[in-house]
């Protein structure tokens, strides 16, 4: 695997990264909810 | 209901989280006491930024006493020296030199964090050795000062070699070291000095990207992508030379001596090195009713507290036995003693162990920091509170049930920073619940790199500092 110019573009693209920021938050909350959180 | 005494030794992620929940649940009806050698809480994940001089150390700490006053928790700023498990008391030496205090307990939570065992590797560490560390706030400040001195040499036109990684064949916390090397890369780029530095990653991991958790696998483009591929590509992208399967044996000025998986001995030269030491349990004395050493019933040889795990299984059996991992973090011989965070003894490694032909074990120890520490701190606190108020406990969560999110930043800028965000569930693979090669939930597992990770990292710093100061709504924020 290696990072391409296309990868680098999207890693820095702020609107796209904002969407990813929301998605990552949801992803982490999903992981927390999968656990027992006893 | 009779007044109950709970003593917590340590106020890191695990101990402080436990103190907040116990203070909240037991209130003024019972007595909760925390003993800690620092009078502040330190947000460890941001010390990588302190270590390169991009964050003021003051932004990573806050005083504990005012928080504990609000939560009805007593605080002893000092060092616990002895535990008397038969007579249920702890001796502590307050740092104001008022003399030792005896703290009687009905329940004891040992959450001391690790002893940074620099002595296990001759020549390692900032005090008696030639390398640096970012494991404490003061160590991070020392690293920053040495790093900035190196930067001034670079500005004069010199070329330098920086080595970052693990400083012992059984070290853990590769994630923190990884984040430190990527932050150095980013800082050198910002200073336009990157071309003058050779950056080297040197670690005891089985593969690059193992991080002591047997690596992470995610679904991508219809296939499986591994953290070995992802982190390897990232190092290549940043021009970082990486070596794994190497256990550091000793350090001399400017030279690291190591042994690799094949039993070969070699050296790596450096001008500046940050190597994470081996972690051991804190040197507490455990004294029985007869005045004799009682540590055998409480801790293992490394000083970690024995809990409700199944110890002594070989690695292959352990990987097929998720129930071998502890769920309540309760000592079997003394059921009123619990351990949280790094202080508990895991039943074995998560990563595949390796013994070299020379008989040296080069095996990454399981990480139990950050999110895992916080979760265990909350769980132990809730169980202790239940035991006091209801006489039984119901909470139970193994590392085979726990999620972990790791965000490894590359610079702290919200404008052009970046970070690798890694989410896994569970931390310890469970091949029974997830019968795939990885033993993890592939619907949750995730790895990506980008600016959003830098925002996540900054958000976590802010929200965790808020939570751990016990501000309104703190319990809503998950550990």
C-alpha cells in the first residue's frame, strides 16, 4: 500500500474532512455502544 | 448504613476516574480518599505535543484538590509506601513531610500506573542514561528542551539522527512513541529542517503497526487492509526509516545496542533518542498480619496486581480463551482489593510472543492506558459503590469486551495538521464472538488518516479535560 496524490488531496480537503470528522465521531460512539459500558 | 472507607492509590486515568465516580455515588455518606504523588492530573496523550514544544505543559494538567473538594473526596498529596492487606490499611508519606499517615480501608483500589523501569535497560532514560522519555510531564519537558537544542544545531547546518521507539524487549506504549515520531516529522517540516534529519523508528513489535495489540485489520475496497500496511505506507510517506523485531539491550552515548528476532546483535547511532522503557508495577510493600512479606498473594513478580484472570496459560491457549482476561479486576486472595489501569496484571501478551535463539523474549506487552484505563476505573468504582450500598456487584467488562480509539496526531494544527485515527473492538481479539482471522468486529474496526483526525485529537483533549475536571454533564462523555 502507498498513499496516492488522490489520497493526499482528500486528506487535506476541508469540506470532505468535516464529513469524515462527523463520521469518525459516530464510529467511535458505535464502538463505545458495542461494548458493555457496564 | 455504616460509614465505609475507600482508598484509591494513584490519580491517573484509572484512579482519577474511579475517584470521580465514587465521590459522585457515595457522596458525603462514606469516605473516599485518594493518595497521589502529584497534586495535579496530567493528560498524558497531549504530552507528545509538549515533547516537541507545540503545547504549553500547563494546558495538559489541572490541580486535583479543588476537583476532589467538589466531589467529597479526601486527597493526600504523597506516596503510598505500604499496604497491610490483612489489617486493611495503607501507609502513606505526605510530601509536606508531616509524617506517615495511616489510611484504613474497607475497599482499596490500586491504580498507580506503571513504574518506569529505566533500570531494566542500562543507559536508558533521562536521569541515569542517554535517552529521553515522554512518559511524565517532567520527562516531556526534558525531551522538549533536548529536542529544541537539537533544532538549534540543525539551524546551524548540522545533520542529525533521531531515534524513537521502545527501549526494552518487553516494552509497551508503541502508540505514544509512534505519535511522537510523526509529530517530530511534522515539526521539522514546519521549520524547513526535515531534510537535515534521519528519522528512525526502532521497536520490539512483531510487525510495524502491531502496537502491542496484534495489529488492526479493517475492511477496505472489498478486502482487508492491515495496520502493518497502513503504518508502513505512512512511514514511507514521511521518509521515516523503520526497524521492528528489535529489543534494545543497552544504550551508550550516541549508540543503541539491540538484539533482533533472529538473535543477531547490532547497533543504531543517534543524536537524540526517545525510547519508552519497560513498565513494572509500583514498588509498594505488602505486609501481612505477622509482619512478613505478603506480596505473593497480591502482586506478581513484576509488581502488577493479580486479579480475576486465568494466569499461566500458554499463548495459543490464551488467544482462544477470552474468559481468561479479568472482568472485575478484583484480587482473589483479598476480595476488597481491586486494581485499575496499568496496575493490574494481564494474563499474557496480546501480540505474538517471540524468543530469540539466544533465549531473549522480545514481546510487546499489552497496552492498558487511556481509554482502557478509564473504562476499568469506572467499572471498579461502580462495583465498589454497589458493594457498599447493596452488598453485591454486577459490573463486569473484560478487555475482550472493550473498544479502543487511538488517534495519533501529526502536528497539532487545526488548519494543516493530520492524524491517523484507529478504532478497534474489542482490544483483545475474541475469536469466539468474532470467528474471523482477526477476532475483531470488522464493522467497527477503522483506520484513516487526514485533517479530521487532528480535529478529533484536539476535541478529545478539550472534552476529556472538561470531563476529568468533573464539570456539569461529565458522565455523559464516555471514557
